[in-house]
C-alpha cells in the first residue's frame, strides 16, 4: 500500500525575490515518470515539507498547462518558511499532492471573472491569470482587483504590464510611497457599479477580514451568493481529511471539498469566513 504521507521529491530550479517578505520558487519533480503524470487544477494546493521543520499547505501559482515545472509564492512567516528562504537552487524539497477540488472552469465559461486579492492572496489566483495570458481563448473578460499595505509588498510587479494585455488590472495600497501613482485605500473602494457587471463570477483570496466587506460589496452590486467564491486555505493542515483540523459545520472538509467554496455554501457556517 502506498504511504499517502510520503513526499514527492522536487528540486529548486529558480528563486526570485518578489517583495521583502516574499519569494517565488520554481520547483521540478525529480522523477521523470512522476513529473509527466503530475497535474493540478486552478485552486488546488500541495503540502510542502522539510525534514525537521515540518510541513504546511501552499497554493500553486503557475499555469497548470506548464508541465515541466510549477511555482509557489511564499511569505516568510515561521520556521518552515524561514528554512525555505535560506535554500538555494539545487536544494531538494518534499511535496504531497495535489489536493483539493480546485475550480471548475465550466463555472466561468462565457462569464465575466472578477478576481479579488489582498496581500499575498494574489499568488494562488496567478494560476488563472497566467493561464489567461498563455491561452486567452479559454477565458472571457477577467478583472483583477488587488490591494496591499504598501507598494513594496505588491507581488509579481514585473508581470503587470504583460498581464494588462489580456486582463484588466486594478491596484490599490493603504500607504503609498512618493512614487505611487495608483489608487489609495482598501480594495473594496475599487469595486464599483461602473467596473463590475452583476452577472460576474468572483473569486476572493486574502486575509479573512477582507472577505466580509468584499462579499457585502459584491452582493450590493448584484452578484449572486452562489457566484462568489472564497478560499479557506488558512484552515488546512494534513491535506487528506484525516486530522479533522479543517472540518466545517455540516461535515465538509476544506482540504478535500475545497479550498474554494461559494459564499452560498458557507454563509451560515460559524467562523466560515
């Protein structure tokens, strides 16, 4: 019987500094046969591990159509990520997955897609953004609304000009510097009737405090509760529905049934948002 906790061995092939606290890691599965059969969907995640430093869940942040490697964007927060930040190209990392249901692209077929991100929440949404730039024929209109504390913490800044060719980028920061020429304030300020169509599908990834106000604003703009999706990735632990850490009222598991849920599914779940 296969040990479901046994990690897949990967190697770091590239490291990029995206902000003072965030790095982008490009990983490659070492076994060619495993690499050729490894697939993931938008919204899925994996468990990254270092012996002696534990493991934690992270969302994929590159297009699923790129098969040779995949990417993950990580903030430095604890002992595991601090260890990862000290790693170098060529070092080995263990992963488990992919896990979760991911996002069914049929739900956004011929629909306007609104992606709302706060802080490092843009990273898992990048799977859709990057895919839309590589394969624009697969998507309709996509709008990104991204807010951050200050310009220095914005991630993927070097990609915005390229993304703007196929995607509408809307950026805002709480505390601008002298060079900032964009919007100022919370991300909800960007969500206006002039910008957002009421028949849109929205996906939210960011700090929990953001969800409450963004959901309220989107409903005011006419979006249906079943068309507003939120990521509950913060609740996950084992990734396979064993530890019970992520179970929601009603019996759903974030790691196996999510991590993306429609607001209609979880609006009555205590501490769901």
